[in-house]
C-alpha cells in the first residue's frame, strides 16, 4: 500500500513539471531587433485579473488567443499598427513603431459580464520581465 502511495505521489509531481520551451520561444526571448522592421511583443502576465482566454486581433488578419502567462511576437514594418479585442472585447490600442526598435504592449483581461482587454505600452524592462516568465503563442 505504501509503495502505491509513493508511486502516485511521484506521478502527481511529475505532472507538475513544465514542458521545455520551444526553439521559437528561446529565439524570441533573445529580444533581437529585425533590420528594416519593428518588433512588438504582446504580453499577458500570469498575474492577470482573469484566467479566461482572450482572443485579440493582431493587425487586421491575425487572430491570437491569449491566456495568463503568454506572449506573442509580431514583426511589422514601421508605421501604425492596431491590436484589438475580438467580439465583445472593446480593448484596442494603436502603436506607432520605428524600424529597428522593439516595443512591448501589455494586455490585462477582466471578465465580468464579458471579457474585456486593457492594452498599454509598457517599458522595455517591464515587458522583458513578463516575456521571460511567459510562453510564446503562435497565430491561429
């Protein structure tokens, strides 16, 4: 009986082990600029106000569903780019970016009657800290 209990405990603890980061996640966390373009990291901290998923449009065509502790890396040409909530989520931000620079937009999600995002540009130090403890998302 004791042996079974130890096996169950060991299996339970093994299930808590995080998966290793993907090669894309490792590369994105190098925070390298892209010559002739800008990079925008959209980050959602694990200390969010809601655990609900939150679909957002990155630009006009890319739909990404964020969760607490996730981020998305977006390479764009210089200019103005919009990130907006999907469906009833009215959160939106337009960021003016310059080539060769890196920007961080933090998403905070609340959920009362509907899911709603608050999006804001944050400092490089704050954005990097959130990205480093988060997992990379891919477009859907």
